C-alpha cells in the first residue's frame, strides 16, 4: 500500500510537467504591449472592430483593419489592412487573404495552407493583462521594466556577425609533417555596416613542430582585411599579407581527413611549400549558387622540410620526406568561379557542384627542385597558365538511393612547364583508393608521373590529370547505435543508421611534351583509355565515418586497400 | 550467475531506456496532401544530456533548424519540388527561471512564452506544426525532413571555454580530448554541438 502511494506521488510531478501553458506571470514585451494598446484604441475610427467572436465569411471584403478583443476571429474573406487579435484565437480559412500584417497576442493561429498573408505574422502566446475603459483598453503591467526581446537580441547578434576579439585562437590549417599544428593567434574585428560589412584580422602563426625561432621562419604571419558592399549579395574587396605554409594539392582529401591521418597514423597525404607575399582580390557573392572571384598575388615560394611532429601510431617510422619545391618570386593572377545547387553541401541528394579556376603565373625561378624526369623549366623568367575543373552531379533515384558522379580535370594550358607547386597527381584514397598512396611500382607511374628511379619524396609531377568517379548509395535498414549517446553518429537517417556505397574510379595523369614512355603525350592528345587506372570498391557509410575497401581492376596485382573517409567521398 | 543475468538485463534494457529519450521525427500526411501541408511532430529534441547541460548550466541558447523538402518521383531521378525552412530558438532566463521558446517561419514569428522546465519547453516544440509545403501538380511525392539542433556560442573564446570544460565547439578541432574513449573523441572532433536528424515520409500520390 505504501509502495503504491509512493509510486503515485512520484508520478504526479511527471504528469504535471506535461502541461504546456506559459507561466501566466510572464508579460509581453513592452513594445508589443504598447503597440497593441495603441492600435486597439485607434481602431474604433476605421476598419472593423469587435469585442467578441467575429467571422468574416468567404467573399466578404473589408476595406481597412480588423481588430478583435477576446475573439475568436475567423477570416474567410479579404482584408485590405492589418489584423489585430487581442487575447483571441484566429482562424484563416482557405479563402482568406490579408494584405497587411497579422498580430495575435494571447492566442493561436490556425491557418489553412491556402490562406494568403502578404505581410508579416507575429504571434505571442502570452495574454495581455488589460483593463477595459469603455471602448478603450490599457495594459495593466506597463510599469514592468522593459524586457528587450531576448530572441531579437540573439538574432541580431547571430545574424550581424558583429564581433571584436582581442585574442582569437584558431587552428590555421590541418596538422601536417611540415608544421605540426599551425595555430593562428591574434585579434579579429568584424563589423556590419548599413551598406555591408568590414572585417580585419592579424595573426601570428605558431607551428607546434618547430623551435619558434624566427630565424628559421618558424613563426608565420597573416594579415587580412575585407570590405563587403551588400549583405545578402554584392561585391567584396580584400587584401592581405602572409607568410604561411600551404598544401600543393588540396583538392583531394579534406583538411580534417588530412590532419587526422597525419596525427593518428603518421601518413601525410599532402606535400607542402612556403608562401610569403601579399594579395588582393575582388569577389562577387550572393545567392550561394554562384560565386566569382578574381585575385592577384605577389609571392615568394620556397621549400619546407618535414619536421618530426608527434603522431599516435607509427612513431618509430620516419615521416615521408616533404619534396623540395621550385623557388622564386611569382606574380599570380587567378579567376575562380563556383556553382553549387546541391540540396545540402554536407549530405547532398540532388544538384550540381562545379568549381573552376584559371591561374596565370609569371615570375623568376631561382631554384629548380629535383624530379624523376629531367626538368625543362628554365631558371630565370617563367610564365605558365593552369586550369582546373571539379564537376559533380548528385542524383536521387528514390527516397533511399542515389547515384553521384564526379569529373576532375586540370593542368597545364600554356606557357612554360608548371612549377612543381602547381603539378598534379591522381593517387591515394580520395582519387584512386585501389592504389596505395605513393607506393613503389615498376615502370612509369601514371598516378604521379614519376619515372624510375623515383625520388624518396615522390612529388606529384603530372602536367595534366583526368579523373572520373561514380558511386551508388543506398540506405541500410539497420539501427545500430540508438543507445550510444556519445557515438560520433549524430546524423540519424530515416530508415537506418548506415548507407552502403558501391563505387568505381578511373583516372590518370600525364606530362605534356614529346610522346614517350607512356607518360608524356603531345599537348592536344588524350592518353588512351586503356592506360587509365581503374578501381572498384564498396563501403559502409555511418553518416560521419565511412569504411571502405577498394580493389584495382586495371592492375590485378594490386592488393585490396581498406580505408576510412569522413562523410561523403565527394 | 545473478551478476551475469543482471548485466544482460541492463544490456537489453539500455536501448529501450534510450528509446524513451531518443529524438523522434514524424511527418503526418493528411487525407488531401495537395490541399494541406504535412503535420510535423518532433519530440525529445532537447532530451540530449549535453544539450540540456549547455542550455541550463551554460545558458547557451539552442537553435533548431528545420528543413522540409518535397521530392517528386521521376522516371529516372527524383526532383526537389520545394523546400521550407524554419527555426525554433530555446533560451533559458535564469532571472525568471523560464525556458523561452520562439519559432520563425518565413514571415511568421511566434513567441510561445516561458516554460518552467526543459521538458515543458520540449513538449511545446513537440506540438504538431502544419507546414505550408504541398505539391501543385499530379504525381508521386514524398517529404524529407532534416532537423539540426545546435548550441549557439558567441565568440571563439566562449567556445574555447566550452572546449576546456568538455563541451566542444561546432568547428573541427582534430586534436581534442585525447585520453577519452574513442566515441567521445570522435564526437568532439566530428560533431561538436550540432546534432542532425532526418526522416522521410511515405510515398503519396496526387491525382
């Protein structure tokens, strides 16, 4: 008996907590109270006004405002003005059409999907405590201090991006063998203006894998400023000066994947070089579908040696050597354009993603890096032009299946041979996962365009690349992790916790010149498709982490490769 | 033997217990989907312990961003026929000890007032909400609902404080929280304060 009573007593608060009504003592924001009182008291001179139930049937036309106290208000006709409902519910039938705004306090809105409201709709569930004085009203709690709408302040803060930070500490790039973890440390000022926004930040770049001796360029710098004209769309103009370490090819694995692979397993999938210079740019922004930008930079490029940063695994092995790069002073003009109509950039189910850039460089090379092929790059003045395209199409076949395709092409277009920093490869888990990254193979390597004897660092040496990827994805009706609250699986699919992936890739790189060795082709020629590398694979995508297996089909002797990717492959 | 049985009992009931607080999304179609939009019901969006901790103890507002997509079945590929997005904000006022809830959908703003508990605020969020997104031509359709729940942080330093307290910011920091178990490490690295849920409706036809 006592147990039953105790159980009932414990159950009561649970039941009580199910009630949803707002706390009655919470009052409306002052500006709303004043607006409601002002509008109601002025409403007796125009429009339609009622102190109890009011129904405007379909076909009825009201020229002016409609105001109701206590209500309810039912609208099926046309109102040319505004609607005010005080402590009243409002129903908009399918034939309702309101030209102005709707303001409801102390009530709810039941709106047919076909009802039209041309202005704004504001609904405050809190009732207005009022005193009726004839045909006028007065708010009872006008002496309560003004509570500035918390959501309005919050929206203004989050929307305006206005902030000043005396000390901003952010990660400046992926963890890598040339820097360790680069950390940007410095102030940031960002201000919206009536005509756009202004942003300025300056930072020191600290690299954890260095000695912090400025004589060895271990501490970098970055100074950036940007002015934007327009809020949702417009033109942006910016400039900056920097002394940073950058990746040679950043289009393959994401920064996060590159960093995790380096930090966890001591495998760094990028090569790096130092950039010291200044740049200016103009960008047209707006509808996130299309963005265009142009930039001009003056930079000094130089090599970076691999340090010995910490990794969780394989600490007994040395890092892959970071290849030497061409050095010199370059003037670089770049035009970039991107189009993104994907339904969701993180988990796209349909749409296009296209990115293209054309780069023209002119400068003076003071040092030529060693490569496996004899270099034709001259010391002294050089000019080059390079183009790069990444084109993707996402197609939804059904609620649970999709077919996605990607085409990547780029490389030398004209002028002198590309500096090593601008050469390309199709090698590794992001391009052709059936082939191990930078592994030794007999004969010319069509992934990196290395020719034996290859250098230990195996830099990317291709003048041009072409890569196609296709994948077929389908929901897997399993629900494995619903009880794992802290599992990184935070995206819960409709039908299950995983997606199976079937994929195929084909691609290769080549050099441009006098045809030879199956690596070099003339400038207008495409290598035969039979020379392309190809692989097939399948995997399980757990929404954030995917595990995959890939097998080369063009080179059967290659073993199966197992790898992990974050989110989608592309 | 009793220990083994007790352990098995805990193992079996843990998922069931988790089910009670597991976020749930429902898309309810009416009898005439071409005339009325679907009813959306989302429950337990604030049930996550980390979310509640940030909301109550950290006083960081929670933003729930909803995206409802209407897809039309095609002969080969399905097409996105329409999309509606809306937000709900939940903020804790420590002076009044109330959890305030507002919703914004295009030009419609709704202030639900304050609630005494997170559970009460969650129940308000869970109330069915009709979204004016419906097909305007014949064909076969389905809805796709994506909900992103995110803790709003204001500055990088505030996010860093969260990070040091064990509550990560919503940007990628691959060197977070070594020494914790793999799940917590990967959560910090990959998820941050953002949780995302998705649901699809059944296929329906419009004559």
